[in-house]
């Protein structure tokens, strides 16, 4: 009996090791195949959105409807990939990955910034996932498309009341730059687009110019690398938030103009201007009896962009 046991035990252990090894290989194969499928899905989504970005401003409803159709197909495709490759591991969150790199030594300020950008990413992904992506205004230009998503009054990060403007810039390319740091390689994602200036021109009810306001186009918060926080985030769109002053009561309409500098592969910068018009709503205006000072108080960018 002991001889049988002595022979059976090594065989059993070898069989178990073989099963575990085979399972590990299958899991790795599934992970690689899932990554390949997701990359293909992202590429197809990016290419199809590129065709839609050139739709004229008067076709804003068509742009909205077609983007929602593409987003629904993209998200359904991701769900199918997850079901087809259940062994593929879920990538770690940005906070988990950063904490692992630092061996848990993550300063509280940096942790708070990562958590803030995670919430921002989750809110933008929810906006795209709900099937109701509906910009207030949309305009194409220079290969880009600027969508103003919402304009809401609130407490400005710079202090006092302000106006929060959430936007999406479609077509902003992302570049991954890699640098050697000691024994490891550090990757950093950047967008070769500089938002130079943001300008407002106010028109009264008779469409006469009442005044203007301008400042830096750099947003208070912008999502440069959303896939760091949500790996399945749709490609080719940069979300951001501007904070500006409340608008004068005399303004019936505002013309918004965003000036960009796009860095080309040669290093040269190409200017792009995107302009759209919005009817001014009552909550966007200064309170009655308040004098409009035409001052620009810009909120400092939140750790620039992530």
C-alpha cells in the first residue's frame, strides 16, 4: 500500500501542477486576446467618430444621435469581450497601480488628487454610457469638434460665485512618452494641443455687442489620460472644465471662441479656432442690482490634467 501511495502522490502532484500550469497559460492567452479585441474595438470606434466630427454645426442633432449609436455599439462590444474572455484579469485602478509602484508610500495630497480624477473620469464615463449624450452646442474645426456639455452656476474654486462650463474636445490625439528612470521605464501620456485662450463676446437682445471677456483657455480640470482611470474609456475625446465669471445681465447671447495650438510631428504649431453661440440663461447672469466689472478671475488648473 505504501508503494502505491509513494507512486500515486508524485503522479497526483504532477497532474495538479499540469492543470494549474495549463490554466495559467489559458488565462494569459485570454488576457492577450481580450487586449487585442479591445484595441480593435477602440480603433474602429475612433475611425468612425472621425468621419462624424466634420458634420456642420447645423447638423448638431445628427452628430448627437450618431455618437450615441456608436457609443452604444462600443459598450456592447466591450461587454461581449468580457463575456467571451472571463479569465482576463481586470486592470488595477490608477490609485492601486500608483500605490503598487510606490510600495504603498503615497502622499495624502497625491492620493486625494488621484481620487478626485477617478470621480471625474467615472462621471464622464457615465455621461457617455447613459445613451443620452446631448451637448448644448457643438462645432467642428481643424479636425476637432468642440461640444459644450453643460453651463451651471456654482462656487468657483477661485472664490466667490462663478460659472462652470463642462466641455468635450473630440479628436484630441494622445501621445505616450516613455522615459528611463533608473531600472524602470516611466510612461507619460500627453496631448499635443495647447488651449491658448478662451474668449466670450456678449450680445444684447438687439444683437449689439455689449462687452467681452477673455482669459487663458487652459481648463481648471482636464482628463488627458482617461484610460489610466478607466481602461475601457472610449478613445479620442478630451473632457475638461472651465470656471469663468458670471455673465452680465444685458447679455442675451454669448459667442464663445476657443483658440488652440496643435503641435505637429515636425514640432511646428498649427492654430485652430473653434467658435459657437449660446443663448444666455438667467442662472448664468450676475444677480439683479450687481454691477458687472468685466473682470476675469481664473481658477488655477487642478494639478493641470491627468
